[in-house]
C-alpha cells in the first residue's frame, strides 16, 4: 500500500510541470471586452470549477467499477451565463493509452448520459487525451453554481495508471473564449496486481 502511494505521488510530481504550463496557457488567453448587450465579461476565470470531494482521487482496484466526481461550475460574474458547456478530457499521459474508459455525465439531479469519447493526440496543444463532445450545462445564474457529476469506469485491460481529467468550459454566448481550463483530481485505475503503465 505504501509503495503504491509513493508511485502515484511520483507520477503526480512528474506531471506537475506539464499541468502548470497548461494552466499558464489558459490564463494567458486574451480577455474579451464586456458585451453591453450580454452584460457578461467573457474572460478566462469567468467560470471557476471545483471538486466537491476536495482533493480525493477516486481509485478502482478492479475493472468495471464506477468512479464518481461531482464538480461545481461557479459563475464569478454579476450576470447570468447562458449556453454554458464543457468538454471533458481524460488520459494517463503514457504512450500506451489502452481502451477508452466508459464515461457518463449529468447536470444536477438530471438524467445520466453517455459520453462519446474520441482520441485527441494534441488536446490543448500538447496532451494526448480522450475527449468528449461539447456537453451542455445550460444557464449558470449570476454568481451562482451548477453541479455536474461524472462517472468513469475502466474496462478490462485498461492501463494501470493515474488518469488525469480536465474540463474546458465555454459558452455559446462567449464564442471561442475559454472561461476555465480545470485540472481535476483524476481517476486512478490501480489493481493490486499488474505493472504501472501496462494493461491490467
């Protein structure tokens, strides 16, 4: 158990530089001037994402176990954000990507939906990750919060690894302006047997 914790910690430390660069890239996205008709400042940071579980990393010790994360999308502006959406991305940052995880999502207490994932070798310009289609959140009230829940299940022969996840938040009202690029806690597939970075 101790060795597993050390290995996972090492992986996290090794990727910290990459994730730091991504955060800096997102923060450097040019802000869009406030649209008087919209009453909303379309800028990076206009939406803030957080995990209700704090820093806990959901871990599966065997295949076909559903792991969950509940994420809060908070509108930091004084006007309602319409047509909010996000793209979910997940991957282990290793050369052997393995099979795509089964991912479902929902908004609030609504119905669950399956995500259709596609492989993107250059997510956000550099990361090879599984990406979802654009997922509709709806309207986030002024200074309000909308919750989305994500369920990730790793099938047999998935790669034994910590899988990093990201939310790329946009709005139809803000065009192509990125409102947040959130680095999640991750979803770990870590069976007791097998070798890190290999199918297990």
